[in-house]
C-alpha cells in the first residue's frame, strides 16, 4: 500500500494537505482550550463566595466557641453565632456548586469544539487520502496484470486531454494507434496514466 505519490508535485501537495489538516486540528484544540479557560473565568465569583463563606463560617464558629465560655449566658450567645456559621457554610457550598457547574460547562464546550472540528477535518481529508491510496493500488495491480499496460493506455486516452500533449501523435491519431497495438504509443500512454495518478512510469521496475 502506497501512502504518498511518487511524482514530486503530487507528493508535495499530499504532504502539504496532511500538514494543513494537522495544523487545523492543532488550532482547533488550542481554540477549544482557550474557550475552556475563558469559561472558567466565570467560576471566579464562585471561588470568592466559597472563600468568603468559609472565612465567615470559621470566624463565627470561633466567636461562638469564645462566647460559650461566658458564664451563665455562654450557651445563649453561642447558639445564634453557630447558626450564622452554618448559614455561612451553606454560602460556601453554593460557591463550590457554582464552580462545579461552570467547570462542567467548560469541559463539555471544549470537548464539543474539539470533536466537531476534528470530525469536520477528517471528513474532508480522510476520504481524499483513502481514494488516492485505493486508486494507486488499483493502477499498480493493473500494471502488474497481463494486458495492464493496454488498460492504462486506454485510461490515458479517456482522461484529460491536456495530459496527452506530450505524447507524439502518429498518423491516424493516438486512438487508432492504440487499437492497432502500437507498442510505443501504448507505452507512452501508460506513462501518461501513471503520471496523472502521481506514480512514476517505472513504478513496476
């Protein structure tokens, strides 16, 4: 199985297309990560709420512990302070929940962007590469088979006319020479078909 053409121009185009596809994928991943980081900025208020709630709960808890040491009314003073500390813990939990939601949204968005971008690139790129690989393998099998040179010559005759410009035209035309089995014309035409496919004329050598 041949992955790249043998002719320089076709091979350069294939390598360029492969590099471009990889660059697009890398750019898509980088963009998705940038979007992820941008969304995660929305979690900053949640972090501040969590920190503020935790600090307040810790302060109120310490105040309640200190108040409990007051003779006679220590228990009475501690109860509202402990309730306020519990409420502050709830505020801290809300900040943490906000961060969790933002984190999930950021992860899902980045994942969707990466999967979509990679899928689009692969759908546009892979079929072209696979088509060329299969076609080059088919041409190779034709060349190796008995009468394959004749079939390649026929392929050249039915292909783009501009590819035939370099083939010397014998009296009666190329098609007539092919029908008569002119060996030189058949070899010239088969080379045209090979070059058109990105293969060297001496591919079977």
